[in-house]
C-alpha cells in the first residue's frame, strides 16, 4: 500500500485548490465553482475519495482479509470524525464568539441553528446530524466510510450490479423528495424540530450513489471502463462531445441552466446530485480514462501533489481559513476583489501549502526503534 499514484495526488490537490477558491468570498469564486460544466469540486472530491477507498479496501482484502480491510476503513472514518469534531469545536467557540462580538453576519448565518439551540447543536453535531454549511462534507464522508465494509461485502456476495441497482433506486427516490418525506415523518412522529437546512446542504440519499459508483470504480470499474474506452474511438468521442456540450451550456446559461427554477432543481441541482451532473461526471471520467496516460506525463505538478497527499489536513485547513476570512466582512454578501482579493487568495494557498509541508515533514520523520530491553 506504500506505492502512490502521483496523478491521483495531483488531481486531489487540484480539487482542493478549486474548492478553496469556490468557498473564499472573492469576486472570482463563481467562475471556479463549476469550471468544467455542471459539476463542482465536491463531486470530484467525493468520487475520488470513494475510488481510493474501493481500491485500497480491495487490496487489503486480497492481502489480509476482509476483517483487516474493514478495520482500516473504520480507522479512516475515526480520523475524519476527529477532524470534524475539531472543526466543530472551533466553529462553536472561536468563530461563534467573533460572529457575536463583532457582528459578522456571514459567520452568524452559517451557525444560526447553534445560536438558536446551542446544546442541541452540540449533541446533534457530534451525532453527525447537525451539519453547518462548510462543515457538511465531512459528516457525509464519515457515514460513507462506516458503511463501506458492508457495501464491499455485499458486492462480493451478490455482485456489483445489484449493489449499484439498489443505490440507484434510492437516488431516484431522492430526486422525488425522499429526504423531505423522511424529515416530515420525523417531525410528525418524533416531534423533530430541527430544520432541514441545519442538516447539511447535501442530500445524502442522493450522494450515496456517487460514493457507491466510486467504490465500484476503485474495486474493478476502472479497468472495465478503460477497456471500453480503448476498444474504439466511439465512446471517447461521445464523451468528449457530451463534455464540451455541457461545458458550453454552463458557460452560456450560467449556473442556473434553466430560466425555470423547477427545471433547474430537477435536472442540474447540485445538492440532490441531479441527472445532468451524473452525465457530466460520467463523460469526464471517460475522457480522463482515455487520456489519463498522456495527461499524467504532463501534469506532474509537485505543489498539487503535495496538497493531494495531505488531503485531509488541507481540507480541514481550508475550512478554517474560509471561516477566518468570513470573519473579516460585516456584510454577508460582500466579495473581495482587486489586490485585496488577490492577497487573500495567495495567503490562503500559502497556508494550505504550509499545512501540507508540515504533514509531509511529519510523515518523513523516522519512527523510533522499539527497545529490546
């Protein structure tokens, strides 16, 4: 498990750079939010994380058995949960105090449920139920990691086709409001008084399909996709055409895609992982698979690889940096521009590089030799 794929590290680093640019309150954040069509860094980050989880789990399972692979996956979930709790602690103490003391609406809006019901927010935050904005990817990541051993065992026992079919059925139900129905049921039966907006922007019932597809891609789907793409030019040409068409649509129409809000919410909404986004991702995956070898020769960017190797650390740092920058504005809709915006971006990326460099230094530190006495 020591061999690393530098191309994957570079890709993961690039996604973290895009995610940071998107979340920083600058006048350029909108352009970098969805640079390749109706797909953001979040979709890429979740899929790539699932791909790596499926790949490493399969390797562990083949070498050491399913129990060892499951322990590794649950250990990964524990590390992500620890980072999530650290970020929650910072949000509920330091950043909440700054928001109240200096009247910073951008941060106060992110933590509105915490200010409304602090005790319930702390308890439900620890339970991964309350998910403030910017802090809603990690809880979803933890839950996906926890169920991964069961999904991998199910795929071994019943085959990937049945696992993906079940996941796709849940995704379809999510497109027609399954999350709202469950929330209404909990509100009626259990007197659930937490607004759904406090439970994270991502519809986990929809995004689970992305995770399952990523696991499949890491376990055996990459080889299958590679074989299909390389069997002829038709699939690759179609993927290129679809990618270019969606890219042009996104650039021409803007982030909404449709003038009708209902059409936008059903076809290209980010939070429910709407159909066009899945098509966009599938097309880009085929393109990357087809040109992966050539791209890997010219895209070995050391800085991005460094960020990608420390992805968890860098992700946590980017959240803290964004919250810090939001504390500098007294208008929730304000966006930095000009030299101030450029300076904030450079400082943010410099701090991310510093965090990644510290991570690399700690990993290179020699381990003490145990005493024989």
